[in-house]
C-alpha cells in the first residue's frame, strides 16, 4: 500500500502519524535526527531545572509506536527527489514514499552578530541545545540573554534555577510589547526583575566579544556598554527549517509554501507545523505559525486530507498560553499590542500587580474580540463561544464567572473587574449574574 | 536511552538551610542515643534534644523559603538531589523508614528507652505511661504537622493546597492523636473517629464491636454507630458530592502523612500502563480479602465458632500481618523515597478501593481540561502521586475520572498552562470523549 513518510518527529509529525494510523493500515515511517522518540519540546526547560527527566517529557511510552505499527527511524534526510518519489538519508539509504509530509520544525534565528558562533553562545531549540547548554553553563558567573520572546524568558528561568546571574537584553521598550499591550508587558517586566534578573529594555546586542580561549568574554550593547559574561543565549525568535527541501522542486519562501490544505506545489508532498508558510493572506493570522498548538491542529487537518477527506485548515478562534516565571498567561481571540482605532478595552489589574484581565471589544457594536489573562485562568471553550457568538462586553461581564477556571477556593476577581467597568461606563452598569462558587460548573 | 548527561548543578543550599539540616542531623543522633541506656537518667532532656532539635532544624530549613523567592511552583533540582531522586540519601531514608516499621511492629522491645522519652506527654494526655503506639502516634503527628508547614510554605500561592493541608493537619492532630488520648484519660475506649472499616478493618470485626458494647456509658455504642454510619452512609454520600478526595487527601491520616512527609517524593510514583495494571489487581484483591475476613468472622461469631473454628481468626491474623502491618506500614511508608508517597493508598488500601469505585461510577467529581491548551509537558503526570498519566487525558481534552485519583490538586497546581481543574458538577456528560 501507499506508504506515508514523515520527516520530523515533533508534535506535527507524530500527530499526523497517529491520526492517519487511526484511519488506515498503510505503512507509516517517521524519520528524525534529534531523538529516538517523540518528546515535548516546550518541556525542555523543566529537564534543565530538574523538575523532570527526559523520559517524563515523552507523551507516549516507547512501546506505543511499535504497537501502532508506526515505524521510527533515526536519521537525517538529506534530499528529496520528487520525480522518483524518494528521499535520501545520511546513512546512504534511499527511501521511496507514496505521500511525503515535511514537518521539520524551526531553528534558532541568528542575525549575523559578530561573535555569534563563539563557544558559550547558543540558542535553545532542541535536545542538542539542551546538552550544549549543560556544558556551556558550568562555571559561569554571568549569562546574557538576547531577545525578549518566550524562549528568552524560559532561558532566564532556567539559568536562575542554577543560580546564574542573568542580564536580559530586550530590544522593545517593554518585555514582549510587540505582542503584549503596555500594561501587561510592564507587569511581566516587574516580575522578571522581582527574580533578580537584570532586565535591560530598549537594548540591543551589537557584538559578542571573544576571550583568549575562543570563548565568549563579554557582549557589547548598542548603548556602548560592555557586559562581561561567559554564556550568551540567543533567543530572538526562530525561523522555519527548510534545508531538506532546498535542492528540490518544492517551493520555498521563508518556510515551505503550502495552500490551505497544507499541500506544497508538488502533488503528494505536504508540509505542516513550524516549517510551513501559508500562501494565502489571512487577516490577523501570521503566515508562519510557530506554536505547539498550531502544529497539532495543522496535523489534525492534514491527517484528514491524507486519508482522503481533503480538508482546509481552520485555525478557529485564536488562543495561546505561556508562563512567565510564576505568572500564567492565557489569551483568547485578538488582543493587539497597540490600541486599534475601532476597539476599546477594559483593563483591570490587581493592586499586587500579579493578576490582570483585559477584555477587548468593538467600539460601535460592543462585541467582544479578545481576552488577555495574567495570573488568572479562564475557560477556553467559554471565551471562544463568546467571541464566535459575537457577545457584547456587557453580556460577557455579566456572565464572567462562567469563564473562571481557577482552582476551588481561589480568590475571585469578577466583581472587581465589573466594578471597574461600571465606574468608567456609568450609563451601562452591569451586574454579575452569579459567583462561581464551589459547586458550579459551566 | 537519551545520551544526555546532566551533571550535578553547582547550586547548593543556603547557609541557613544547611544549618537547619545540621540541626536535624544532631536531633537524629540524639534520637539514636535515646534508644540506649543513657537516656534513662533524664528522658525529658533527651526528648528535648532529639525531637526538639529535629523540629527546630526542620523549621529553620523550611521557613527561609518564604523569603528565598516569590511564591510559585518550585521543583528546581528535585531530580538532581540524591534524597529526592532515589540516590544515596533516598535509599538511606527508605532503609530507615522500613527499619523503623519492622522494629515498631515486631521488635518493640528495642524501642523501650525511646518510648520512655515520651512518657511525660503520655501521662499528661492519657494519664498512663507511653507504649510503642503512643511513640508512633506522636512522631507520626509531628511529621504531619512539621511537613504540613513545609507544604503550606511551598504552596502559599495556592489556596486549595493551603486549606487542604490545614485539614489533614487538623484531623491528624485532633482526631488521630489528641482525642484518642483524651478518651483514655477519661477512661473511655481509645477510638479514632476518622478511621473506619475497611481501612480500620477491626472496627467492624465482632471482637471490637463486643469490646465497644461492653464499655460502660453510651459512648461505646455511639462509636459503633458512628463507624457504621461513616462506612455505609457518609462514605458514599460525600464521595458522590466531592469525589474520594474528601477522605483521601483531606481527612485520612495515611493520606495526611503522604501529603506532608511524602510530598518530596510524590514524583517517584510509576506512571506506566503496566503499573496501573498491577495496581488494579492488587487493590481489588485486598478489598476482597478484607470483605471475606469480615464475613468469615461474623459467620463464625454468629455460629459460635461452629462453622470455621479458629480458622477465621487465623484468616484475620494473616490479614493483620500482611496487609495491616507489612503492606500499609513497612512498604506503604518505608518505600516513600523509592516509589512515591502513595504506595499503600494506590496498591493496597481497601478503603481507597471502595472510594475509587464510587468515584468512578457514582460521583460528581472530575478533573476538567481546558480546551486545547496542553503542551504535553508532563508536569501533571510526573507530580501525580497516584501514578496517573494525567497528560494522556489532557492532550486529548478528556476529563480525568480515575478510581485512584485522590484529588490532591497537584496536577492542576503544577500545570504551566492552566489546563487542569478539579470540579464537582452534574454526572451526565462527565465522561467526555475529548478531541
Ligand atoms: C524552548 C521552547 C519552548 C517552547 N514553548 C512553547 C509553548 O509553550 N507553547 C507553544 O505553543 N509552543 C512552544 N514552543 C514552540 C513549539 O515547540 C514548536 O512550535 C513545535 O515544537 C513545532 O513542532 P513541529 O513538529 O512542527 O517541529 P519540531 O518539533 O521542531 O520537530 C521537527 C523535528 O524534525 C527534525 N528534523 C528536521 N530536519 C530533519 C531532517 N532533514 N532529517 C531528519 N529530521 C529532521 C528535527 O530535528 C526535529 O526533531 C517552544 C519551543 C521551544 C524551542
Ligand atoms: S502539566 Fe498541563 S500542559 Fe503539561 S502535560 Fe499536563 S496538562 Fe498538559
Ligand atoms: S490526578 Fe491530579 S488530583 Fe488526582 S491524584 Fe493525580 S495529581 Fe492528585
């Protein structure tokens, strides 16, 4: 039968394999050069911090794959021959395929900084980086992290857990404020500093300076300051890993180009996850989706297509989540970092500065567009439903307790959010319909 | 399999924490000394030197955490430290706990001098000298209280954990230590209101019932009534509304010890499918065993021994030895540092078996998952003391309804994406299929 070959054993590759297996008996081979078994990439930090061992980050026990007749191969795919419908491996083997899925993920961005390849300078993307980081961080008296995204702050937390002083260079005026509105960005910034991280806002890396031993000795910032350090973490984003398709007939831009069915220009060849780039324009959605969730959802769509039900990818209502040291973050729908002309937002922050809620809504018809939550958990299903059903901000506030997903006995803040709204909208006062209480569920 | 070699990180305990550990060690040495003849001359002094130093040392170790870093989940280095990752100190602790139980159950004569150091307290509380069980009860309660403080400090950002920990400390201190002691002071039968059949199996055995019936005053009869009500009415009712957690992680003394003294070891429970299988065979076998023992004893008692003679009594002794002592004590607590904090609760406890069946088929309790937010990181499964592979459900967006879940809430607390929540709700639709 038509064999399915998948390059990459990340969330995208493995979800595709699993779901195709549920619907068909065809041979499935997954090839990866990173690890023998699928593990959770977002959990890398916890291995370094001693919260878990590598084995705990594997979502399935090792026997699972064989039992489901999903063949795993540890090798690097060096090239794809779309005419012969085969791929070449670094061990000299060639492997024919019926259908091919490219799910090769990303790699760390390096922007050509002088000194970026010195010993002690690295990114964090995979298992190899983690091992390298283990080596690079022994006997380090200061580390510098460059780039204020999600991986940067994780790296800061990792180093902090080993008691290594960290200087965190962030280009933006507030942490991650190319995504977060100012208030939220400041909230996170305060928390980063609470941990003793030396957060340098509005500061860029200019050069990484070598010592006599070929190791990093210091970094030079655009402000002309030299910061002595023995470790530099490069965390200014990731870029699609398209190497494998480069010398083939498969079209590439920044990522491997696909249509809404995740089909490349070559019939029978698909790409999904971090490495794929959509051809079509989708308002407010990025063309390259570099998330665990999107990898999984793209794979869920792709599996249907591979099993004969050609299905377009639908991201649904946007959501994402992360954790900044101790502060959890969830977002539903669209919350843009800069105020949009036709939108208004209600922003409530707890006096302690570790919890906040932002609800963005349309100025004219008052329908809710997005939520930002810090230090508070909301139900995804409820928020999605409100956004999809175009509920007004007044309706949402009245029913806010329904969305609360914090554990039992936690402080409930709905009243305070509503009180704030009422004080600024005296003409439209709302009343909380009910408290969440201990025995209520949505 | 992964060629990753994580060396021991260079970060160490702070000086004050080291001092706390040292004080604990000193107290421990005095405790060993108290086992010997020397302590006879001044048992109270030895009590102060051993228990006093250990408690002070533990608090000196625990309390600085309040200032060390902001509140939040701090499992840093757990898998690097030898005490919490089955290294040398982990094994040493296991040998110590196991040895303690063996001596306690079968060679209490060696504890004689140590028991005498608690006489003074026993006199105050019970109006009589201490015995091995008083000693045991005292140190057990002390462990729950001191390590409960640790649990609260560690989870000070989480109200569910704070309240729950206060609850187990309260029930252990009040109902499993003070009240049974005071009852004796007032010449009443020693009785534990928070333990009932089948965990405290003998409370429904004919012998205990006859003994309680024969007590002067109405209290004995009330105790029989109380025990039966708790076993047959309160257990199903409370489990229906709250799940098995109302008992296992809020009231029970075994659970109380697991949630406090056992907390540093919770991640060592086995999560494999294989161990889940073993768990089901073992726990339901024990349940059948205890039900049979109870039935045999009653049939025998009703027929005045005509039916089984001494045979049913032997059956009950076998249960007492293998399950009551060896399993629940020696293995149950002794293996904390090797197999996690809930070995007994997971593999052996017949009470947990019944509560579990109720929880699975007749309860409003479930752990809900928040849409598609799971990143499969594995924190929930790793820190589930019952060895439940929580992630397997969370990834699919399925509710978690497992007989063994004690509702400790730690999976929900450690999840970095806020995916899990313990909830009580209508039974219909409780089992969802997820994605
Ligand atoms: C530290 C870190 C934290 C993160 N945290 C989050 C988070 O909290 N939430 C979130 O949504 N996302 C997070 N992400 C992003 C998320 O992990 C990725 O979006 C996701 O893993 C991408 O999955 P994928 O399957 O598309 O690719 P990958 O997981 O990258 O898998 C691709 C695999 O293919 C292999 N491969 C590549 N080329 C070849 C070849 N030629 N031959 C053989 N094998 C090859 C690679 O080695 C790799 O193992 C995080 C990423 C990192 C690095
Ligand atoms: S801890 Fe949370 S994110 Fe991690 S696997 Fe469990 S449910 Fe998923
Ligand atoms: S599933 Fe969660 S609540 Fe239940 S026992 Fe495990 S960690 Fe505790």
